[in-house]
């Protein structure tokens, strides 16, 4: 699984991005479990709020597959989703 994230917004309006191939990671099972458990319905509206981040996550089951794209606003993050996004951005 390949995970890509772009974070935008925040106080300074800076952008950050990351990409992670889960097959090369020691915690690949957890990464994939959290990514597969995400759905648009649980992630809230995705509407930005002043000085807060918005994350655009793309999940590729295989390198040549079409991605599933999810948008989540900072205020809608739960602990698992926040961990996943941080993990991708740190890659």
C-alpha cells in the first residue's frame, strides 16, 4: 500500500507532504489497518477553520491502482488518524 498526504493551511499557510510505502515499514500492519478503516463519513466535513490544517490523503492499494482520496480537517482528527497522517509526513 502506498500512502500520500498533503497538509495545507495552519497559522502560516505552509504546505507539507509525505509519501510512504507500507511494505517497507516495520509497522506496516498497523499503517494499513488504520488506512483501510478510514471513510469519508467518519472524517467529518473537511471544511477548514482559521489557522487549522487540512489534510488530503491518497491511499493506493497498489502502485498502479487508482487512489482513494480522503480530505480531513484538523479539528476532525481522532487519535489513529492523527498518528497515521503524522507517520506519513515524517517519512
